[in-house]
């Protein structure tokens, strides 16, 4: 069967991959680089280890497309759990229940808070993030217990739609600009409601016109790369 992707490293390609849970974005790049023996390969937009979904990888001359892809709007499906907080704003760190226990917000209150956070605004990145602070990643300092303050960044939340809500969990669809932290949004929503909140699941479904529906599992692409590199003589049909 002919390769679905252009696997020639001299020509390059843009690949849509479905990042597995707990993998870092670099884990995906490392896997593909090893399978295809690529010298030039990179991804267009980091996903946290606890997030899944669309990770765009570019190889060869196509790495010139990375900046353009990174600048496109993003779409996510996010699950937020109310009634607690974490230092990392997600499940990377321990959940601390909110005390006293809050009254469950109504459906109308949830819709109102999503409307409140829709549009242009300034957002504070999580302390557990890759933002540079005097030459060091913020998450490195945060894990050491250092006291740091991160500058706010301008973002745009183009749309926030409620999918489901049954306290303490709500699922939302978010369309946003480059540089948006969905973990910070989850935290801010919890603060606004007075319940506390953290990101309990996240899946990226779109970057610009590129959709998760057209993506491939990382392992499946790695298999094709290995078969292509070995060639028919070294990899005869079974």
C-alpha cells in the first residue's frame, strides 16, 4: 500500500497526529525522528502531557510552515472540575478541596461565566508553564517552591460553548488565539464562581483548518516510516 504521507525527508510534509495521554510533545517528535531518521523535524504548538489531540509535526522544508500554523486559532474540548484547586491548575499536582464546600452553581451561572470570559482579555499563565523567567522555565521554579509572578498576556477567546454540566464537572468547547492557557481559564472560571476549579481533561481538536478528524495515531505513522525507510528488499511483504 502506498504511504499516506510524503515520507521522503528531502521533500518533507505536514503530519496531523493524535498525541497520546502522558506523552510530551517532544516524545512524539522523538518517536517520529527515530522512525524516519529525520534531521529536520518539529511540532507546531505544544500540548501538555495530560492533554491529548491534534499535534502537527513538520519535516524537511515544511518546517518553514511551523510559525504560520502556530499562529492559527485553536479549538479544544475541555473538562473542568469545580470544588477544588491545584497548584498546576490541572491534575499534575494534588487537588485541594475548596473549603467551605460551595453551593453548586446553577446552569444559568455557568452560561454567564462562560460569556464573561469570551472575547479579548489579559490572561496570567500558570506557574507550572514553559514561560521563561530570567532564563529559567517557570515550571522549574514552581516545582522548587520559588515565589514568582508571571506577566499577563493578551489573548482572545473567540467562543466558549457549554457542552455538558453536572456539578462538579462541566465540559466546554473553546476556540481561542495563540498563547491561550486553558488551564488558566479553568482556574479563572473557578475563582469567578467562588467554587475553585481545575482542568481535569483536555483535547485539542483543531488548529486553523487542520482537524483532529484527519489525524493519525503516532504508532501507526511510525510503522509506515520504518517500512518506508527499510524498503521492499529489507522489508518484504508477509
